[in-house]
C-alpha cells in the first residue's frame, strides 16, 4: 500500500495506526466516507483550516457530521474572529488538498484544536493526507502527535 506523508510521520514516531482506503473522490462528504468505512460518523473527523483576525492560522478537527462554530473556535484560540481559508490557499499553506487535509504532517505546525467528543472514543479516523486514504488512530495518539487542544468548538 502507498504510504502518505501522515503515515511516514506516524511510522517515524512509532505510533500505531491502521490505514483504510476508498475510491478517490474529492466530492464525497465526510459522512459518506464514514458510510464507506462502515463507521459511526461520530468517530470520523474532518480537518478545517482557518485564519484569525490577527492573520494567524488555526486548525480545527471536528466530527464529520458537525459544523465548526466560528464563535466558539475564535474563543478557543483567543481571537476576535476566525474565518475559513479559501480552498486555493489550502495546498500552499498545508501541503494538503481539499478532501485530503490531515492535522498530522502539515508543512508547518499550526495551533490545533479537536472537538471534545474525541474523548468518547478509544480510536478515531482522520484523513491520511490524501483523498481516498484515512487512518484509524488512538484518540490520545492523535491529540499528542498533532498537538491538539481539546475544546468545545461545534
């Protein structure tokens, strides 16, 4: 199986994970991907990148069924406001494309926040850094390797 940057980062840190693939289709929603994986959508997380009023970037990781609450997100990171970045900014900023963005292994480490529901699960799913690839990883390992702060952001 092809290794993504996320998998190489985890291998290098000796963090266990299980990789899953599905037919590459950037138009699939996170909820559809959860269905393909046969998983509870509450265990499958999406990665969203924002810019604060200060110009700083922030990463938010939320269950695929949920919407990021921009007011709660801004409060979590101490900004007056945050807004989603434009899709065309994602690749140059993170090294990832829309539909394949992961909180692990971005070009630069940004402050990262994960929804508090992550604590309900032993293992969760996030993108493996490429459309069509997901990893299943222990919630604690994800929080640790991505430097996540657990927060109420939906």
